C-alpha cells in the first residue's frame, strides 16, 4: 500500500467504528480525537481492526504514534507496504 | 397495604415479533396474526423463532448500536417509545429520580458466543477477543445502555428472573415508587435470546424446542399436539408512576397495579409446580384485596410444553374453579416465548381490553388437550365481553420462580 491507500485504509476502519462521523476535511496533522468523536474504546477498535485486517500488531507504547492521520501513515508505512488494501463492504 | 401509594401504568413501549407498538401488537392479537418465522442460527441451522423488526436507528446512533447489545438496543427502543406514549418529556424531569428496572431471563450468552466464534477464526488467539465484551456482558447492560441513551442518572439495573423477568421489572418499579426511591420508573423486560445458539440447543436437548412445518402454528399452548417452545426476542417497558403524580400531570392511565407476588417452587431446576403457582396467584389476589371470582382475564404463562401447560392449568383450575367471570388467554401462541420480555409484553397485549372490551384468544388450538380444558379458555377467536376490570398476568421461570401481577382498571 502507498500513502493514499494507507489513508484510505485508516478512514475505512474509522468509518466502520464511528459510522456517524463525517471524515471529510480532517486535518492530517491534528489529533483525530479533537476532530471527530473517538474515545479510548474506539481507539482500541482501530488497533483491533489493524490486527484483524492486516496482521499489524501495535504495542501499547506505540499507541501515541497513531494520534494523527499523518502519524498513522508514518508509523504504518513500513508494516503495510507489502499488504493489500482491504475495505469493509 | 392500603397506606402505600397507588401506582399506575402510564406509557407502553414495546417491540414484539408481531408489532412494534401497542396498537400494531393489539391489532395482530385480535386478528390472529403470528410473529413466528423461519430463522437460522449458527450450529443449530434452520429453525424457527419470533423475530422483531423495529428500526433501532429510530432512537440510537449507529455507533452506539454497533458497540451495544441487542438487548440494550431493544431496551432503548422500548424506553423511548414508552416515554413518547406517556407524553413524558424527560428534559423537564429530574433525571436522578428516574429508575430503570429491566427484567431479563439471561444476559451475556449472545456476546460470549460471538466472541468465542470470532477468536476461533484466529486459532483462539485471545488478542482478538474484544474489549467490548465486558461492558456488553455485565448483567446490568440493557438497563445501563438505556441510561446512556437517555442520560438518566437514577438507579438502573436488571432483574434476573428467568422467564418471570418481565413481571419482576414491573413489580420492582411498583415497590420503588411506593418506597419513594424514584418518581418515575421505566420498567418491564427485554430479551435477545434468539441470538444465542445455546438456548436453542439446550431446549432441543431437553426435547422442549417446538417443531412444525408451518412456523406460525408451532407455538400451540393447550393443544394436544404441542411439542415445545418457540424462542423469541422482544421487549416491553412501561412508564410507571404514583397515581397522584400521574393525575397531577393529566396522564393517560392504562391501569393500576393492585397486586403482585413472587415465590419459589424449591423443588426442581426445570419442572414447574402447580401447588406453588397456586400459592403465588392467591398471594397476589390477597395483596390486591380481590377474590378469584373478581378476575376477568388470566394471561397464562403456558409455553407450549407438554408438561408445563398441564401444571399451570392445574393451578388455574384450583384457583378459578368457581369463577364465572374468568377468561384465560395466552400470548405465546402468537409470538412464541419472548423470555425476559414475556411477562411485560404479554400484559401489554391485554391492557387495551379495558377500553375495547375484547379478550384476545389463544390461537393454534385445533385439538384441545383434555388436561388443559379449564374454565374460561378463549380459543382461536377474540371474545367480546361487556366489561373488563381486572387482568392477572402470570410468568414463571426455571429454577422454580413464579410471579403474578394484577392490573385493574382505574377506579376511584
């Protein structure tokens, strides 16, 4: 996956977890929880979906790296480079 | 008991396999319309069940729906509908003085089965076990989800009463209102049981799961050819208030809860006991200050099992042998056994009798079992009567729990 695919993958996961939220116009450098309604349980859902869909295991000490969209891209690029995008139906 | 405040039902919110509000549900009961349909669940395969078709997004956001349980969702729907029906705006109420009392048969089986199934896809690696499992399976979940949805801060919990749960929720509401613990109660019962394969498998293992080529004819209490229970989901929550509060706000009043009782067989895990059911009914009558001959409708618990129906009929025969006004009906013949919701939901189906003067029937009785041939049975067609003043609602459950609620047309 390239950068665009990773963003698409993250947005798809968030849409699954927080389906009432509008993700358009999000600033990729601002914490996602400040822009949409995401709580700590939702965050654990994101980590779970990364594990289920892509086999990526994010250790707890790295959770802070996933706070912003750009943080997600930077952190996940090495782990998702060889993976294929999987979108929810 | 006369010094205790009088307590009345002022709103009804329900979802049943044959109706998503009281008017639809009542119309189905008078029209003989079943809510049982073909159903498929993992491991069990093709079977039948009573399935509800309410729109959960009417009162719930998609995220809350995804995170919560089916029982929570049913509870949220019923609570909101009851408040609307009662004309109660909780923005104008002290939310700390509202109690939520939800009867359940069981809770957590659905969510646990789902998680075990999920981790089985990952070779039982528990890192795939959901962090939502605990809040979904705590026993107060259905009541707690209602508090989150309505921002109610008063006492909210479930009452585990097997298939008597729905009656227990209502009885507890009456008690808490009489004690002055709350000023408004949202109470009754819910069930998500059709989403656990275990309940189907267990009833099947007991030889107590109904089978019939036509799902709508599978639940047939009192009929000779009955062969077991149809499992259903559903919910019914009432708004319950002290009479003086309800009258002060000009509320519509469905009826007054004048009597109730709960007792235990203390004899068997599964098998019911007519003698203790008899005692439960008599104790509820005594609390209500009514003679057996003053009861107009008995809504029988009968689940369509060969043994259980006979036990209940023996209890009713003993109590109501000389009752000229008695009418006996059964709601499970239409909707199956909605478990924790049953007590509350089945009472709701009869409340309109005070206004329309009809007694809804027990359907699917083609050959009445002589052992179930008791006085006052209303079979297959609704019966128009002059006047209905009192309803006795029965709900019994496993481990020998018996419950009886008596609701009376408001007088005085």
